């Protein structure tokens, strides 16, 4: 991509930050939705709507769909489906303030998974981040709010599945049409959520206007709209810079929980959440510093 065809960087950063804002909003709207709709049914309706929208977007591309694209899309879609199911169960069971912070642990799960599967080196900085994260989780577990509850567990598992999804995208996908891959992923999530809806007992529920609006918001903005923005603009920044921007997600969820839902954390919970946030942020800052030094080094050599 040449400089002449690249968008201005302020536009790139604006839309990536907007993406985190809309993702952060999904914590609030999911919390509102699952108050009256079972989590698995919430995911099912959200992704059926998102799949329908992507079908319209991809109507002229469907002729390019082949078995390889379907298989690869379903492979990464499984991780996306499990991350979304665990996300809603996590948000249902804990505060969105805690869920947002715990979801950010995906940054630390990535090097752990690549170490276990491909024997990549974790590195001292990542190990320090993992140690900090464990300390933060211990503080959450002993800091009130029911300890490390069921929702916290699902939110942590969600972070693990987000890491699996990110890794699977980089390891599985080839030169595929991103819109068709997104369509297959959304359809796969719908199938997984549909299976969960059939297998898990459904409590009595009511379809309210706030719940319907929550489903529509989550289907349109953090799903279709954000995936599109991410595919368009993330390629213009390094993965490290993108990761730093995405750490804004829990900031928006904290603000939403505090201002809209009236959530409050005690002192020990604040410290625990802060430590977990730093555990995810510090390795990214270290990589950004290393990246900047390497760029300066190669620029000097090229002069």
C-alpha cells in the first residue's frame, strides 16, 4: 500500500478508536438485553440479524464462495462463536466493569497459546504481565462482589477464546475475501448459538423493547460495522499500535457501567482491575518501544 493510497493517519486512528467505543457499548447493551433474554438466545438473534445483513452486503460476491473459504471461515468462526457465548454469560454474571477488564486478558493469552502450540518464546515482559494479571485476579477474588464469580470465570474464558480467534485468523486465513469470510463466521456463530439454545434449558423470558434494541445495536454496530471498520483501517497500523488502541474497550465499559448502570467497585476491586489493565497494557507498550527503536535504526541505516 503506497502512501498516496493510504488514508490520513488521523482518520485511521479516529475510526479505530470509534470501533473500541462501539465495542465498549456492546457490554452495556448486552447487559440490558440478557436481563430479559437468555444469553444463548441473545447471541442467536444477534448473529442471525448480522448474517442477514452480511448476505445483503455480499450478494454480488457469493459466486466467489468456494469450499476452501467455507472451511476456513467456519474454523475461525468456531472460536468467534465460543468467545461470543462466553461473553454474554460473563456479562450476565458479573459487572460490565469487571467483564471489560477481564476480556482484555486476551493480550496475555496470545503468547501463552503460541508457546503451548508452536513453542514460541513467551518473553520476560509477557511473563511479568501474566504474573501481574494473576495478582489482579486474586484481588478481584478477595475484594468483594461475590469473589471471583461465575461471570468473572466466563469473562476470563472469553479472553482466552478471543486470543484463539485472533491466532486462528492469522494462522488459518489466506488471501480470502474478507467480506465472505466474515459472512461465514457470522453464520457459524449463529449455528453454534442455535445448538446452545437447543441443548441448554431456556428459562422463561420476555421480549421487551430495550432487549430488542440491544440485539439490533449489537448486531449492527459492534458486529457488522466494527468488523468492517477493523478490516478497512487496521492494516494501516502495526499490530502493536492496534492492540494499544483496543485496550480502550474496558475504559468505555467502565464509564458505561458507572454512569448508566450505577455500578460501583470497592477499593480492592479498583486495584485489582487496575493491575489487570496494566498487565495487558505494559507488554504492548514495551513492544511499541522496541518497534520504534527498530524503525529508527533502519531509517538511519537507509540514509
